[in-house]
C-alpha cells in the first residue's frame, strides 16, 4: 500500500477529531497530513514527508488559525457559560458578607462570597443579610460582590 494513503487516512481521522473538539487545531494538523500525503504521492522519502507535514501544520496553526478564530468570533456572539455567566447578576445575601467572606444566594444556588476590595485602608465594609448585591467577578468558587447600587470595576475594566 502506498504511503500517501496512510497520510490521507490520518488527515481524515484528525478531521473527525476536529469535529468533536471545534478548536481549529486538529484541522490544521490534518492539513499538514494532507501535505505529507502529497509529498508521498510525489515520491518523496519518508523523512521529507514528515518534515513537510510538520512545517505545513505549524504554518497553518500560526497563520491561518488566528485569522479564522478572529473571523469566527466576529460573526458569533460569545455566550458566557458556567461561572463566567454569573458576573453581573444580582444575588441576595443569606449570611453577612464582608471582605473576608459570607454567603449569597445566586441563581438559586448558595455561593461563598466576599466584598470587592475597594482599595481603602482599614475598610470595614459589611453587607447584612437580605440585601441585594451584584456579582463583580468569580474568584474560584467565591463570588466577589458589591452592593447592588454601587458600581465597581475590575482591573480589566469589566463591571
């Protein structure tokens, strides 16, 4: 059996893996495998096939993938999921929240929470039970919150 068949078979397997991952990496590797297959069909030695496949795959990942991702993100709205989707939502304090800790009910779940650091020395901010707060960011499994009336910005400019 000719070597190019193995390269094309590998490219097809990588294309199927890409359909499952949707990360635009495996399809670039598949492009490298196709280039290796073309080199094999042209009669190139195995070492040249491998080098051509690697070079083409790296070039595709470095040049084409960023452009494709940029265009894809421009066309499709990014929908936040999981913890990132909680940022900006309101929650109700169920156990007094301070800069050290507390508990809030957020989207029907109880989260550990702490007040956002306002940057003031010796700040003794407290939010009593029953008050509504807004989630500023998620830090691990902790919701960093601010009183619902206050607007606070992260270092990256998000509210």
